[in-house]
C-alpha cells in the first residue's frame, strides 16, 4: 500500500480544498493510505475529510509555533512515501519537510493561474517567486489547467516533471433535478417572468464581481427581467462593499444573496443561466458543476474556462461588462432556452471524478516504484 500525506494551507471553501476532498473520497483505499495536514484549522472540509475515515492534523500555524509545527509535520510525514502539497504556503512547508528534513518524494499541486500584480497580494507573489526557485528540486508539479502551467513557467518554474490534471466532478451529485428546481424556485420566490442567473464562488478580487454588477446594470437599463443569485462565502447582505455596489447600480430588487450554501446542485437546477466573471481562474470547479447540471454558461476567457465550455456556452474577455451583458441578454431572451445536455456530456467525456482520480493514482504509482 502506498502512503501519501497531503499538506494544504487550509480547509476553507476554495477549489483546491474541494478537489482534495473529492480525490480522497474516490481514491482506492485498498491501494492508497492518506492523511492530511492543514496549516490552519479544520475549516469547512475538515469534518468531511474525517468523515471519510482519514486522519486530519491541524497545525493552527502562527508566528509563535512555526518551529514546533515543522517538527510535528516531520514526525507525521516520516512514515509516508509521498508528500503531496496543495497551495503555495503548503508548498514551502512541504519542501522543507520532504526535501530538507526527510528526503521524500514531493508533489506540488498548483491550482492558480492568474499571476498578474493587480490581481494578487504582493505577499502571494513573493511566495510564488520563492517557490519558482525551489521548483527545480520537486519531483513532480501538477497543474489543473494549461494556462496555470504556462503562466508559472513564465514566472520561473522549471519546465520539467510537470503534468496537467484538470479538476474532476461528481456527476451523480451534480445533475439536473426537476424536483429540486420546483422546490428551490418556490423557496426563493422565483417566477416565470424572468430567467434567474446564478454564480457560485466567494468574495474575492479574482472573481471580479464589479464587472458582473456593471453587466447586470446594463441589463437593468434595458428593462430586462432577471434575478441574480449569488452563492458563496461573504456573498450575503453582511458584505458592506457588495451591498454598496448593489445600491450604486440600483439592483436591489434583482439580487438574491444566499452566502455559503450546502445545496449548490439544487440551486443550479433552479437557475437558468450560469455566469463566471472572474479575472483569474485555473480550472473552475463552479463552471464544471454548472455544466454538469446542464446549464448554459457565460464565462470569461481566463484559465481553461474557454476550453471547458467549448461550444456549449459563451466566452467573453475578462472585465468586458458590455460583452457579458450582451451574452446574458441572449440567453435571457431566448424563449425556448432548455437545459444544456451538451454541457453535461462534455463534462462526462472529459472531467468525471473517477477518471481524474485515476490520473492522480497513476502519478503516485510512477513516483513510488
């Protein structure tokens, strides 16, 4: 049995955390033994990971326990074949543990694509630069999109020992349900005289909700009937900045802010159009899940979003609110708009979680002879 310890910066509601959970869930537990180290606390996914029967170690890392956390991680990792890290901070800690202290096989999983200065914190870019120097000593780096690989090589990462493995999706969980659609539409008070649009994410500069609301303002200016459902951490009425934007564009009557929810597949079934306004994505979980629920998607041309939707949706340039409003208008005013079975079939053919998990298992086998 091959033993893999995964180190991740935290276990919040982000895409990397979600993908790690799915990977652990679908991995063959007769061939692979996993444990997880979170640099922070158990977050959103900690209890779910433990629910799989996988041991979780939370370091609650801070300036006063850095050395003890490194030593604790070393003790945990010494009996494993592979140290597998997720997100930039964890990459550094994993490098110290695997390459300096233990001489273990090390995999970095890169889940970020946009490295522009105006879309990232300066501290993040400094860590990426450090990692680019260390990357030559890493056994394997996986990227979840072609764009992520391209941009990191431009930033200085070595162009060797690299694999592109996209995110995978649970097709039995994310599918269209008429029952859920009717129930949620009643719950949210959605009527038939305006198609509901939905976006799923978190409040973050990379998601560029400023452009989204400007696009919605254009729709409003043309007396277009719609509801905008926003789902994710801090996408609720306690977010002062978001509420101020809504007021600025006079969109109060169009908005449904739900914050973080655990019934995303049902919400996707209830809505008619998915929109992603991001400045930067690598390989979007949210877009793939919307496609699996048979939704037409309007997405920005960032990361591998264009590759994901192919000819099943609409693609606009990041920051182009006029083009975004135009494509949203197209779907809203399509009187025969139906569920998008072609989008789901595209996910089935390319991004099923079982297929993606097998790709990860293959690289683990290749590293441990």
